[in-house]
C-alpha cells in the first residue's frame, strides 16, 4: 500500500485515432472531456482527483485495461446503453460483484464493476461469465476472481 494522505490518479489509454476515440469515450463517460492538454489528448475526471485520459499513441493502442468500481452499476450501464454503446462482456462473481466490460475500436478494455440490484442477464452467478475476445473472434470463459489480473 502507498503511504500517503492524498492520492490523485491519472490512468492513460493509448489510441490510434484520437478524434474517433474521443467521440467514443464521450459516449462511454457521458460527457465531454474535463480538459484537453494538447491536440491529441483528452482527460475526463471520473471523481475528484481521479482521471482517465486518452492520448494518440498508435504504437501502444489496444493494450489498456482499466476497471472502475461504481456505486450504481445498473444506472451506469443503462446510461451507456442509451448512448449507443454495447457491452462486450458481463461477468458475475460468487461474492455478488458484477463486471461489465466495453472495448473501444482499438481493443482497449474499460470495465465497470460493482454490486447490481438485479442479476446480470448473461451472467451465471457462478463466477464463470462469457467474455468476447475481440482479437480472436471466439468466446473465452472468464474464470478470474475480481482481484486477479
């Protein structure tokens, strides 16, 4: 554990095409960026002192993997769906945690986790959900516990 009384987080997501990715992330997060450091970087503040940014770096695109835990997963997922994005995976864990994953055009994985007020329609409740693999085109069984990477 980091020994500190204050923590700011900047989590970066490299993308190939900034303009296209910015539009997608605006739909995912439900708002325009909080600020634009330069012409090919956009930053969203998810909570006080907790930021996610995209930056055009084609040679690194598609390798990001983030999971953000939220208080109301159902409302967040409904909002993302209303903005036209579909989840690529839904996982249920034995401890009641659900994870809903979205992938951008480059294959970067953005997951939202939390407790759900209702059972995930595609989750099994056994910790074995199905995760779509965008790289290989075949489904893989997800058998991880929430704290594994």
